[in-house]
């Protein structure tokens, strides 16, 4: 199966739809092999624009949703990023390409097996600037804080306060808020207040943990 051709076709479609609007996000999508981050039996569907099961009741997000989140976070080279919900490692891999070798992505996954799988997938994809941790992502990852950007890949009942606290001044935090059908919310930290922007409806598996469901 010619994965590279399918990857190029998917990226062209995402650009045409306006999901991808910057060269840095386009290049990241072209550089990361999504087939590495899906299960063996689902590899043939790797470049369909749809979520796919990865085990433990979790999914790899649809490419268009990853693109929307990457573009909205306004990522820059050299930034330190926190991802809550590593899943198979695909989203972190895309972000890692955008922040470059001087940037770093810390990702936290509550399922030990998924965290292990994510590490192996990232290694296969030759990505070295992502660190996978296991734990309660709703609590963030204080030991590496503060972060330039934080994003959550599962739906929270509200915006977890520890994530707000671990964000740098001027930093941005993206969280799907609600149940399975939720609103994608973007916050920008300005001193002691947050500027909030609603990016529209989305569907995610629930965030589980102290500040989750």
C-alpha cells in the first residue's frame, strides 16, 4: 500500500478545506507517517479523515481535528508543550515537528499500555523531542511547568485549574469542554485573567481523573 501517496492526498484535501492554512502545519502532516500510529488491522484506513480505535476505549483523532488544534494553538519553534492524552502518540508527533528540535513536547497518558505503545510508535517514527509520562493528565505535569502551550485531547467537564496554573504568561490552553459532544475552547493567559475563545463543536472521549469525568 502506498502510504506516502495517500498522505499527500489527505494533506491536499485538508489544505483545500481550510483545515490546514500554514506551511509549518502542512509540512508536519507530510513528515509524520500516521500509519505508524494506528493498529496493524487498521493501517489501511490510516489516511481516512476519521478517528480510529487504538485500544483501551481510546481513539486516534481525525486528521482534520488535529489540524484545527495545531493551527489554533499558533505553535512556534522552540516552544515547550504539554499534551494531555498521549493516545498512540500521533498528535504529539505532529506538534513535535512544528516546534522543532529545540522545542519539546511532554505528553501524559493515564493508560500504561497506551503510553508504552506511544513511546514505541514515536521511536519507530524517529521522533526524539517527545517525552511520554504516565499519570492523571487532568493534574497536568508540574515538574516540567510552565508551558508555552497546553492542549487536551479528551473532553473535560470544565477547564482543569492545574492546567491554567502550569501555563506561561501569554501562553495558550486548548480544552474540549463538555461530555462526548463538546465545545473546543481556547484560553490565552493575560496576567491573572484569561481571554476565552470558543472554536465550535467537537467530539472527544472523556477526560478521566481528578478534574475529569
